[in-house]
């Protein structure tokens, strides 16, 4: 952007040039005017001389007798020829006029050479003489009057042109003066605004610097001598501001060593800003303080300085230490819980297996009328054992997942054959009248984790059986098209919109689950398995209208 000095200098140069042109034009116009006036006056004098010669001739005729008697002929001749010479001198620049004057002089000389009294004394002689002289004088006068009119016109045109040029130059000078005035005024107003902004910036700086809740200090970059600091910094290091200014943080013992400050300066110079440099500083008469330092190199007083903001992190550091201890305690507790769940799962499995085996033997050894009742009670025992085993499996599975001990193991498999066999096995757990249908489209061969896929389908179908009424269908379908698309649809009690928001959370059960057995871990485990297989699981349901679960699983390339 062009600076104000360049603009003002250009305007002043143009103004000086315009004034110089104005002076030159005025000088030239004055010369032309004087020249025009001179030639107009010259024409007037020529006309006057012609009139004087004509008057002299008339006077000679009127005084003819007196002239003859007094013998003043010589004087009259001198007067006429003197006027003729004067007229010739005035028209020396005009050859046509000179010829006419020569003719006039020749006539006068011819008249003088003749019999003076004969010509002047008779009317016919004077008339002839007067007619020739008058014709010659009128010719000279007419020519000069034409020249006079031309010179007057030229003078008027020159004056008009001079006025126009003068007016144009005056307008230009006025415009330049106004431009310079407005430029100066604009710059003046701009300076006033800049001064006001500077004043506000100074006020803002003082507010931010001296009243900031963060400790701020400005020091010389090379020496480290403190130039300014706020009261927060003084309070943090337990010094007065007067005691800090003029000294260095190393000399006052605030920094542990000069190397500590040198590292801070090097980081600030290298990156422009030393961000979140966390160090310990030593206040006077107190314990060390853990702080975060932000340093930035700034120009101040024509030399580089270091602007440093210091944030006391002592409370945060203590909180961090407490959090670490609490986290370690939580991790230890989680480890103990996982160990307990693993141990309990294994320990519970042995008596549950014994109970199941014993129930099977009792069923085979029951006879007579009591067999039917025994079988019924033994079936309840088996159902309870299976429920407890399923619960233990879920607890053990979520524990292994949390500990990071579960990883997908991909293998090639025939998807429709695998799931058709699984659905047939699950049909044995269906309620009376419930049917489990399965269909498949697309490629049969897939690459996935057999166990995780089995757990996902088993959990979804078990939930469909559990929350669907008797004599209701359950549909399982799969489609392979670059990915595995699994859908399970039932006609059960459905899930409300509010419950759907939390359904995949750990230990969450829908509000309409009633007395149906469950831990609230099944869908959470499904979601974790799906995430490990880089897939997604979504659910569509309305209360009383059944549920549809859609699972999409990726396959490794």
C-alpha cells in the first residue's frame, strides 16, 4: 500500500509544477497582451497620422492665399513630408502600406513641383489634387483599420485563451490544494485513531499483564535480567516486584540452574514458542513448585526479550499423583475381580457338572409311578444348571475381553452349512411351537472367526427364543457380498426407544424384560465381538411388534 508520505510528496510536487506552469503562462500571456496592445496602438497611430495628413491638406487649401502671400509654402511642405515620413516609419513592417505611402509622397512631390498658386488657387485644380490625395489616404486608412480589427480579434482570442488556461490551472491548483488538505486531514485522523487504539492497547496490556491470574514476566533474552513482572509472579516466587526487577531468576534461585533457563530459551528461539515446558521452580522460603512455562521471544526496547507465562500446577500435580494411585488401586481391584471371576467360574463348573451328571443318572434310574415327576424335577435341575453355566460363561467372556485376552482367529468356513447346523441345535431350546428358519444368499465361503460368529448368532437367537411367545417364528438370514450381512428377526415383546439407547451397555436390561433370566451382558458381549471383527450392529424394534437385529462383519482381504 502506498504510504502517506509518498502521496503527500506527489501532491506537493504536482502543486509546485502547477504553480510554475501558472507563472509561465501568466508571463507568456502578459507578453502576448503587451504585444497585442502595442500593435493595436500602432494601428491607431497610423490612422491618426493619416487623419493628420488629411487635415493638413485641408488647412493648406483654406489658407492658400495667405500661404501664397506669406510665402509659407516651404513650411507646409515640411509639415506634409514630416507626417509622411512618420507614417512610413509606422508602417515599415507592411510593404503594401509602404507602396501606398510612396505613391502618396510622389503625388505630394508632384504637386509641390507644379505651380502652387495655380493648383491651390482654383477650385478645379484643388478638387483634382484633393481627390487623388484623399483616395490614397483612404486606402491607407482602410487597410490599417482592417489590420486594427484583426489585431483586436487576435487580442481578444489571446485574452480568452489566457483566461481559460488560467482558470484551468487555478482549478488544478485548487484540486491539488484540496487533495493535499484532505490527505493531511485523513492522515491526521488516522493518527488520532492510531493513538487512541494505542492508548486502548496500552490499557488492555496493563489489564492483562498486571491483573492476569497467570504469572507473567518479561526478561532480557541474553542476560535474563527481569524487566517487568506482575503481582501473581511476585506472589508465586515470594518476592516483591521491586526486588525482582533488575535481577535474574537464576541469581534469585528461582531456577535451579542456568542450564534450566538456557534450555527454555533454546526451545523458544528454535520453535518461536516453548509450549508447556513443565519444570520445578524454587520460591523464596518455601517448597519447590511444579509449574508449566510458556515462553515467547518478542522485540521490546529495540532488543529481543523473553515473554514468559507461568502456571502453577502444584495442585494438578498432586491430583495427578492421587489419580495415578487411585487408578493403580482400581486396576489392582479389577485384576483381583477378574481373577476371582475366573477362579469362581472354574470352581463352579465342577459342582455344576457333577449335578448335571447326577441328574442324568437319576433320570435313567427312575422307575415306576414316580418316574414322571422325577423327570420333571430333574429337567428343572438341568435348566437351572444350564442357566448358571451360561451366566458363568458370560462373566468369564467379558472378563477375558476386558483383559485383552480375546483376539479374532480368522479361518475359511462354509457359512450356510455352519449356521444351518447351529440353528438346528438351537431349535432344541425353543419354546413349544417356536420355529427357527434360516436362509442364505451369496457366496458360501467366508473368512471369519468361527467361535465369535457362533457366540453372536447363539446369543441373538437365544434372546429371540427367550423374549418371544410360543408358536412364533424366528428368522435367521445371511448374505455375503464382500462382507457378511447377518439378520435375526423375531415377533417378541419388542424394545422401547428409550431402552434401545442403553441396550448395548454392560448389565443393562430392558424395562419390559420381566422375570426372564439374564445378566444384561449378552448384547454387550455381541457388540464387543462385532467391534473386534471390524463390524457394526444395529437394532430396529417397537414395543409389542418384535425386534430385528442387523450385523455387518468385515472379512480380511
